[in-house]
C-alpha cells in the first residue's frame, strides 16, 4: 500500500513495501529557545537553515510545528509552510493540534501534504478528517482517544481501526491514512517499547497500512538517549514502521542501515550515498 506526497517540486512515496521515509522533525520550537524566539519575531532564517540541513541529511518530507505558547498559529503556520515549501520543494507535514491553523495552512500548502494529525477523539475526527478529504491530503492517525493513550496494544489497534473506518466513510482511502502507534518513555514504564512494537505489528497485519513513529519519546529521562532511539528505530522499522518523524542529522544512518539489513537497498546504494552526502553540521 502506498501514498505519494507531493511538494512544490518533489515527491515522497510512503510505501509499506519500500524504504522508510524520514520526516524531518526539527522545525519545532519544543526545546529550541532560539527557534521559538525567531518564530515569535517572524524571522525565517533559522527555519530555512534547519530545513536545508535536514533535507541534506536525508529528510524527504519536512514536519512544521510552530507550537509556541501565545503565538498566533493561524497566521504563523501558513507563513512558515509557504516559505519552507517554496524554498525546499519537498512535501510538507503540517503538525498542529489546532484545526483553524490546519485549515489556514492547507489553503496555502502546495501539492499533497501530510496532515499531522487526527486521533480517535470525536472532536478530532469531526474537525480534521473533512479538511483532509477536501484537500486530498494524507493524514497521520494517532492511536489515542478521549481516554488518552491506551496502555495495551489491542486497544491501540482498536483506535486505529476506528480512525480508518471514519476516514473511509468520508472517502479517504486507507492508503492515505498513516497510523502512529505512539510511544511513551521506557524510563517510566519498561513495557512502553514492546506495547508500541506490538501495535505496529498488529496494525500492519490487520489493516495493511503505513505506520508512522516519532521515536524520541521512548528515551525521555534516560542517559544516552541517542543509543535508545537508534535501537528502537531499528526494531520499529523491522516490525513495519515506514514513516519516521525524526532528526535525520542524528538518525538517518540507523534508518538507512536498517533498510539495508531488511533487504530493501540493492547494492547498499542508498546507504553508501547517504554517507557520501553527509553534511558536516546540523543546524
Ligand atoms: N508523532 C507525530 N507527530 C509528532 C510526534 C509524534 N510531532 C512532534 C514530535 N512527536 C516529534 N517531533 C519532535 C521534535 C523535537 C524533539 C522531539 C520530537 C526534540 N527536541 C529537542 C528537545 O526537546 O530536547 C530539542 C531540539 C534540539 O535542539 O536538538 O527532542 O510522536 N505524529
């Protein structure tokens, strides 16, 4: 099953049988004070530097999140989306919990974007899915609902099924719905990783759809987060995660290595090309 995201000049194919697609996570002010200040001031230089560095490091899609408290996201999100989409040409992943900001961004984004995200809550399904349908976008479906993130795989699979059903009712094909099983930190609950891995396996088996993961939560609060993130990404891609919201400057290597080990990289061409093109710095 596959969906082809489109940017101003480039495309990205998210394919359950293909190589994992990296969605660059760094245009996000969480933990980045300078970026938060730049977004507040309307200064796009740092955003554009981050965008270029991530694409150079292997991002095929760029996630854009402008979640700064007090910031007018209905005005700022479409502006950042426009600037990044035009400068980089890659498809955009619009990351916002605010349906008004999402609607504004969908009006200006070129091509076929990825909407991040809908979840199993009634209010989310009702506000987000019609926007996705009208724009012909693809959407990430988070396996959480009005009761929060379920602690077991079976309940998360149920939420995934509900999202897929509601999308289908509106005429959004399953190929355009990418399920995100979510991961909590293994620092608080050592079973958090296996619940997510089991959800990936079961969602893929039951529904055959693509799976997204933002892996860095898994290591929160623990030392040497990078090692845990790398191990988790390899396991998750091995189970069927094929769309990864992550920092390609740090994690593209493990993702390309995993694709190679899974027999999806003939002559190791992509793995080798990744190292040849490696940028020296990450912004
Ligand atoms: N699923 C979906 N969308 C998501 C997530 C997910 N969007 C947001 C998040 N999770 C993924 N994006 C980020 C962005 C930044 C960081 C983690 C996940 C991060 N930032 C560093 C910090 O906070 O310490 C700071 C950045 C730096 O300077 O290095 O970790 O799960 N669908």
